[in-house]
C-alpha cells in the first residue's frame, strides 16, 4: 500500500505539479488514495515481498489510476 501511495505521489510530483500548492489539491489527494488502493490490490493479488514485485506495486500506483479512469469512462459510455 505504501509503495502504491508513493507511486501516486511521484506521478503528481513529476507529471502534474507546477508549484508546491498543486500537491495539496483534491485531485492530488484522489491520486494518492487511488494509487495506494491500486498498489494494495496488486500486492494482494499478484505479489510477495521481493524487489521486482515491490517495483511493480510502485508502478501500479503510478499508472494504475489511468486504468481506473478508463474503466469509469467506459462505464459512463455504456450507460
């Protein structure tokens, strides 16, 4: 879960934030929470505490929110 949270934080820090106040917006906290959830789900489903699996938990927290957003958009299209 912590690695997913760090992945979400890294995404905001690298891709989104133009200034320090951007780290405290609602969309940033949404990214942190979803990154932690996706990292936790990946850890529960697919991994153990080894280095490659820990890196994948971080990456799933970094990029996993795009997957969730795509699912939500597709759900809205099929309504």
